[in-house]
């Protein structure tokens, strides 16, 4: 049965203390680290990351509730926010004094909403009145202001892969102002407006960060908006609207993903595919924005494959109630306690697991009947198609042997890809070429 699922968790999840045994659990998207914080006397912190180098445990003085905690890149400096006015720092650089120092936001009467590390020694304070970009000087235990920008902020979102910070502004919250960061520089990008399904009267905050995600798809940055249609409309369901956000130029609405249902959703991006999780049906949909159907200036997309659950996953119980010989138990998929982060991370704080979501190509061979679309879909995942065995590659055209139209379609797709490689002065690897030849030989 497991072979029929096209979505699964990676084999090496990050396991941490679950929410029942600690006070707070935080996730740092830049370093992909989970912080389990336990208060009482001194504050104990256990950090789990993708590998042993990014995992660490330490204690710090209990100076109040931790609102936000993150390491700078490379675990060099720890930043902890306990109040709305300041952030505390501790050096973790070898041979530096392991002493704490603090910095207050410079804007009077402003409240710090949070912060983002943009480099190992560069940090942005996000307040309700703007942003403050600092360079941290660990040897002097102080911060140097590099640049600031005054703007009313409702909430913010940061994309560490591109170092782009998105601020929600205006009363309704649907005017988004992006900023880009690179090596002590901060650049203001073009602001843009998210089209709301209905305009409230009187005006109030209508766009929530829960309905926005920022991710890179096919090397381009997109803002994804989960659009819940008003109950008064005749719309068949919710949509995910993609806004293309270039470094220079205007942000434009370019893609619409039709969900064909309503309810609670969450978004991931895996292997350049947008994955939409639907809680009530406990299923997921995947979309490939390069498989498109034009509707005017917009590219409108239906799911590439039928809705399906993530492959069931079993976990080992931990804690005093767990027996040493107890068999693994199924985890609760699509749980209300799940937190989803970009691009491919799902966290269950209640169970103490962080998973990486991945796409399995084998099941798609039987689920996508249009061989032209199937070839397009697979050829854009060359790194993954190499994992398909000879037998599985044969399934690409099983039942179509001798069908010249299918043969022509397959060759057209392969020739187009080969031409694109030649135009870009790229060369097929031996493995990639061998894999594509398997697709031809088994027609």
C-alpha cells in the first residue's frame, strides 16, 4: 500500500521534547532548528537541527517568558526576545566571553513584533512602527544601526532563502511591502496589494499571516495567498493565488490554483510543486505551475493528481508512560497541532517531531494518464526521475506500445529538453541521459 502514496515524510525526522513536557516550542526557519524551552529557576533550552552540528543544549537565567529565540547563521550568536522593547544577545563564538548583552529598539513607543537574522552578525528588529537593521558587534557586545524604515506594520514574514522580509501594512493589512537584505545593505522593493475577496466596512484587518506563504518555485520568488471566498459568492471553493515577486520591478498576480473545496488549508513547496494540505478531508493536492492553462493573462491550474493522504507514519512513544518494548504507533496526520513551514517542513509540537515532506514519483506513473503531461511533469524532476528503476520507467508507456502519437509526444518532449540544454551550453550527465533513454526503450 505504501507505494501508492505520492507524498511521504523523510526517513530521518528531527525529534524533540514534545509540548507536554516543555513550556514553549519555537522554530527558526533560517537554521531549520527547533527550540524546546523549559522554565523554572533557570531556563533550559534544547535545540535540535538537521544535523548534530546544529543541535545544542544550554541553560540561561530566567528573566521572563521567552517570546522569540533564534541563533544567527552558524549558531554564532543567540538572540532572545522577552519583552516588546528589547532583545537580549549571547555570544556562542569560541574564545568570546559567554556573556549576555541587551539592545532596545530605537523607535519611541514602538513594540517589537519579532526579529530576523539576515547574516551571522546582522539582524532586523520588526516593530509595529517599522524595521531597524543592525550589525551585531560581538567583541564589543553592542549593536550598530545600519538602516531603519518607518512604516505601520501589522505582521511580518521572512524568507531566509532569499533574505526577503514582507511587511503587512494599512488598516486591512493587504498592502505588502517587501525589503531585501544582502551584506549590510537593505533595499526597499516595490509594494503590492493582495486582492481580497470582499472589502469590509468599516475597514479592519482582513489579511492574516496564516493565509500567506513565501517560497521559491522554479528559481523565482512567489507570495502565495490562500484566498477563502465569501459564503455569499457562487465560487466552487478556495484558491491559492501566486504573486511573482521579482527583485526589481512590479509584483504581479500570475497563477491561480483551484482547490475546488473549502475549509482549513496549509501550504508547502516540494521539488518545485505547490502542496496544499486540507485538514477536514485529511488529504493533500499538488500543483505544477509549469503545467498551465491560460485564462486571459492568468495561468489557472487544477491539481496534477487526485487528492491523497500523506503516507501513514509511525512514531516511537517517549516519556515515562512509554514501555521500552512498545511498538511504534501511527502519528495523527493533518492534526490541528501541526505547524507548516516553507518550503517542506511539518512540525507536530504535541508529538515532538519535525518532518521533511517529499514527493515519490513512482505512484504518479499510474495516476497521471496523459503521457504528454506525465513526461513534462517527470522531466522537470530529473534529479528524482533518476531514482526510478528500469521497470518503473517502463510504466511510462505501458499499454501504449505501438501508439505512434504517444511515441511522437515522448520524443518531442525529450528533444525540447535536449535543445534547452544545448542552448544553455549544458551537457547531460551520464546518469540523466541513461534515465531518459530508458523512457524511450520501453515504448
